[in-house]
């Protein structure tokens, strides 16, 4: 399956040349936009896998648009700029741009840059998913510890007995241990009200 590419370029002639080159390299160009306005809607409409932006410079508006895209519809973004301002590279990377290439688009490098950007994006997404999973597990662990503490305090149970009681309740109800712990903590808050 070929990657679907959305091109953002204010220069229509250059955009057409880039589209032709990408098509020759096996990519499917799903759209060409003259600017970054409504990029999220266009990504949703076209189902673009990768966004290639060819800009004179990375304006604050362009960076903000890429940041919104990264937040709402994360995709690998390759940004080619003719010139750059101090701090623009860092701002682009913080906005989720996967590759930021200064001195414009060179047709011979586009495929390699896109491949690197896609790989970098996938790696970043995997790390984000792993971090979210670890945070969730930590929050669940804290919830279980809080529920155990409540049982130990109110029922005068040992830590092991409190844990076994939570596990038994989870098994009896066919629920996850963290869900039962959340119910115990919620009940304690209700009773204090």
C-alpha cells in the first residue's frame, strides 16, 4: 500500500512538480493545499498518511497549525523551508514536525526524508503509547494502594488481608482489581460527604 501524501505549498507550479515526483516514487498524492489553513479538515477528508510542507519560512501560524494537527490528527509532517529563523527548528519539533529541512525541497531527497520522518513519527508514537500505558498502570497501582489503606484503616485488616479482600471482590464481580479499588475509594468519599 502506498502512502497517501498531502502537499502544502503556496507555489502551485512547485507543488505540481513535487506531486509528480512523489507519484513517480510510488506515493499517492491525495491533495495539494496552498497554505496550512484548514489542514486538519483536509487531513480528515483525504485520509493523508504524511504531510509534506514546502514553505519560504516556518511562520508562527504554520507552527501553530502543525501543533494543532499533531494534537488532533497526529501524522508525520515533513517541513521543507527556504530560510529559517532562530528557534524555528525547535518550535517545529515541539509542534510535532518529524523532519525539518532547511534550504528548500530537493526532489532527489524527498523520498529519503519522508521515509525517515515516517520512521521517526512511528517511534515517537510508540513511546507516547508506552508512556501512557506506564502512567495508567501507576495510577491503577496508586488506586489499589489507597483502597488497601482504607480497608486496613476501617476494617483493621493487615495489608495482605486487604489485598486478598480486594482480589476476592474483583473475582466475584468479574471486574478488574483497579475498578474494584476505584469503587472502594469512591464509596469512602461518598461516606465522608
